[in-house]
C-alpha cells in the first residue's frame, strides 16, 4: 500500500512537511500549496527547494493539485486555466517526477443537471494532458458539478478519454449528500487512480475513522479489489501536525484490521 499526504496539511514549508512526514514513515507527498502560493504559480525558490528536498530524502511526489476548474464553467478564467495553468502544471509535474494532476468539475451555477460544456471542457483538458503524458484525476468536490462520486464517475464515462480518471474522495461525497460506501464505490471503482482520505462528523472535520465515513468498510474493499494508487491523507483540520499524525495512525490501524 502506498500511503501519501498532502504536504501543506503538515506545513506550507515543504522541507518541514517532508522532515516531519518521513519521520512518520511517509515516503510520498502530494503538492497543493507551498509558501509562495498554490502550484503552479509558485516561486522558483520554492520549486528549487522541493527538488532539493526530494533528492535529499528520497521521496516521491505523488500528484499535483493546482485547483483547476474550481470556477464557473462560463468564467473567463477557464481559458487561462486551459492555456496557462494546466500546461505550467504539466511542466512542473515532469520536473518533479509525477504524471498525476488533480482537476475539479467546475462550480455549480444552478441546481439540476450539469451543462454539456462541463464534459466538453474536461475532454479538452484530457486531450491536452495526453499529449504531455499526464494523467488527470477528477476530484469530486462539494459545490462543484462533480460533487458526489456518482456524478464524477458519470462525467468521466461521458468524456471517455483514458487520460481522465477519478480522484475518489468519499468524505467530499458525503458532504455533498452522496452515499460513498458501498453504493457509489461499486459504481466508480474501475475508474479510480487516486484516493483522498479525510473524515467528517456533524459537519466538522475530524480524525480519519472517527467520523461518518465508513472508512473501515471502504478500506477493506480497496484492499480486496487491489487498488494500487496512493492512499492520500488530506487532514483538513488542526492543529496541523498533531491532526495529521493522528489521521495517519488511525489509517494504519484500520488497514491492519482490514488485512
């Protein structure tokens, strides 16, 4: 099993995050935010530090999350994200040794079914990623058209491109009114390339395994089905270091129980 963590869930300073994370036995880090901002719009100094720390500690960069398509589908920002943000993220991904980039399903503009433009734009992004050898992972996120696992999986199927798969986040699905496990998981498991692990209780983020997501059942199913992607902790509450360590310990305990 490949366990990773979103680095800024420990610290925005990448060297600090890696020093602490590797002391806990984590060898892979997903990058979202660094001291100077969110990738790819970060300083050269921050990128040089990531490369230096990566070599020094012998770690892997599991994925990059630039926040692409967390805007309305008709926003002027969409063109910039397609033409600038994503290409710069792909370039950075190659430098850092990963081929996985997380994207989102556009902010909802109304209730009801998502517009066809969502599928069209995700398809354009997937085609562009394929030319760069990049795998996109659509994350289900509250407030986006792709909010539950069911809807996100439907979008991926409609796009029908091998370079768009799913970053499954059961907690986000629960927040969006979905039924993550076992119902949605059975519909989307063949499309998963990445996994985010966090938990929620009564509308508040809590330690993994102590909330309303059936993580024990979900982990048993993932192990049974041979999921080979990263099991990525995305803590989402604080204090950061203590909370992340608790989530990691709980995850390891549940995995041992599942095995």
